[in-house]
C-alpha cells in the first residue's frame, strides 16, 4: 500500500490519510450516514459519531477521501498492551468496494508499527455483516455481554 514513512495510501479512486482537524465535520457526516440504518433498528447503539474532533486530536484517526469528500473513517486508540479499533465507518455509497478492508488493513499496519500484537473491538450482535467480515479477516469472538460482541485479532 505505502511505505512506513508515509501517512498516506492511495488505492483505486480513494486516498487514505491521517485525519486533520478540518475533517471532523465531514467525518461526523460520513459516520452518521454509515450507521443510519443500524441506529434506526438497534436502539441500544451509542451515538457513533460523537466526539470526532476530540478523537482526531487525541487518537489515531484515518479518513478515506474521494476528491474532497470523506467516504470512510477509522479510529484507533492505543492502550498499554493492545490497540482498540474504536470505530470504522464506510459511507453507504462506497460499501462493498473494498474500502472497509483497506481501512482495517491500516489498523493492522498501525498496530504492528507501534509494537502491538493485538487489536480489539466491540460490535453489536445484530451487525452480522460486520462480524462476518471481521471473522474472515482473522478476528475472533472472545466474549459476549448482552448485545455486545467483543472481538480481538492477533497481529503478526
């Protein structure tokens, strides 16, 4: 994709780069669009786009753009022994294009680059497509609590 000294990855028609403060509004809009259907049918989902500006300032946040438009986002949070994939969202117009896989690959790459051997995430049990994708990409379910599914992935 790109070399480790670069913070950008260009693939097909999109560019993936570290988010900048000016991306907070467009990223919020993208996340809201990506989760609108799930939010309507899953009342126990938290507000997924809350705090984008703070996340950009305090964590690793990546955006995929097509021209000036933010079409996907990824939020990674470092912990002592692992990295959390806190959010991933692909705008509905671009779902199924491989962009989600590309964003997840950024998570793998960044975890490894920062010395982590584990990524963790939490998803909703009703998000079967997401769980299926994560499972195909090496994630495994490690716990369930109510509607929450906890998954992890070992980084090699």
